[in-house]
């Protein structure tokens, strides 16, 4: 396999391997690259190789064996995982060979036969294909045979890596194994969908007055819709996956820790999120109070998220003292909820973002 430098505006097909800033990556999802979608910031597109990139010697081809089904002969980790630790020292250096009892035997190569013996949380490679229509289904809607294929074939690996990297609170001690799998499945499907939407946005522009664009680490995409102000800093509407749903909250470029959502009366920071990019001329804020009755608004509200049970959540904002804070509204609450001061504040009177 030829390893080439990563470049924007290039289509990378299945099996592609690139080097970027001295690190080698292997394709996960075929796509056309964009200038601000480099391998380190697109974990669902590129997998980071465990081994550091070494340029090939002159006049010599560059390839690797592929003992593991699906590619990646020496294995790769998602780019959002922590950098690989330095290789351990050789226990048997040539200058001072250790006696036979202390020399460890070579580690066996993972084969296709025993690949499926790993626990689903230990899979690091995806060797099973996931169809686009399949991602629209809930984990519980998949048949048992397909679930098992996804588990042993790394179909949940991307979601596990996100959780393992500390992106999301994950109260595993409170969940059954099936609940954990369902949450991981939903999390990685949200990331995949968000990256697809964002690629389309950068390639073709917005498809309507309101578009959700993926970002992280406090970054605000161009065209983000201002929705409030707090402590002298402008606030924007964001949303992120949390505990099985897509929750709406706030974010500010003044914070480098990401977005803030409210959930179960707590403020929660999430470094990976979507920001609402919108056209102010095609959107307006409509007064509302109490339980949200969409039919009474007189305009179509911007649906921004959903609860784990599928209940829609709509973009809202409230006055909180001298601040204006974006959050969420639902038919189930007597008012809108916004994240402030470490908790969620509920205001009976609020405004809902609607299409003009």
C-alpha cells in the first residue's frame, strides 16, 4: 500500500493510507477531503496508525502485510484516541542477549478465526460494513444475529473509542450490557451523521436557513447564529449527544472546553458538538410560555434535538438576570430549560426559534 501525503480536495477510496504532520492514517470512510477536515479532527473518517510513519527508502516500494481481516496489518487506533506510547525497550537487545527463560516468545498474530473472541468493548477495528439505512435504526430494532455481527466485527468500536477518550459521561455501572451497546451505537451514529452533514455544508453550502455544523474544543463555525450573551460573551446554540438523546445547549468561543448542555438538573460540558449556522433573515424568535404547543406558535419551530425516547426538543432562549441564554423547549416541560450556574434553570416565559 502506497502512503501519500494528505491533501485537501482529494477523493480517498477504501484502503487509502496517508501521512499528515508525520503521523500515518488509514481510511475508515471513503470521502472527498476538505481543507479544515484534516485526519486528526475527523475520527470517523481516518484511523490513526499505531506505528509512527517512516518514509520509504529511495527506489524501494513501501508496503505492509495485512494479517488482520479488513486491512491495517499492524493495526490502527481512531485519531481521537490518546497518542501511542513509545515502544517498550527490546527485552532481548542484541548486545546483551537475555537467557532463554527470560526471552518472551513473539506475540501471536491476530487471525480471523479468533478475532470474534474479543469482547465488544475491546474491538479496535471495524471489519464489518454498516449500511447507511442501518444507522437510522435503534440498536433494539436490529435482530440478534446482526447485533452479534456488529459486536465481533468492530461495529461499535468508534463509539467505544469516543467514550474511552472521555468525550462523554458514561455511567456504565448504572446500565446493563444491552443498554451500553445501545448508547454506543447511538453515539457513533450521531457522530457519523454530523460529519456527513458538515462535509456537505462545506462542499455545497447550507441547504436551508438552519444547518448544524460539527465542531469541537470551543471552535465556532463561520455563520453561527448568535443567540444570547452571558458575562459579556456572545453565546451560540449548540447540541450534542448525551445519555441516548441529542441535547440542546450553549457555547461560547471564550470557552475552550467545548459546549455546555443541561441534563437532569446539571450543567455538562462536551468537547464535541454541533453549532447552529443560520440565516438571521430567515429565522425569528417567537414568544412562548408553559408547555410548548407547536400548533399555537404561528410558525414552524427549529427542531434541534430529541430525548432518548424520541420526544422532539426545540431551540429556545430565556432571560436569566442580565444574560440571555439559549437552551431547549419541549411539550413535556412547563417552560424552557437552559444550562446556567452548574444546573438547569427553568423559565416559564421564553422564546422559540422559528422559520420566518
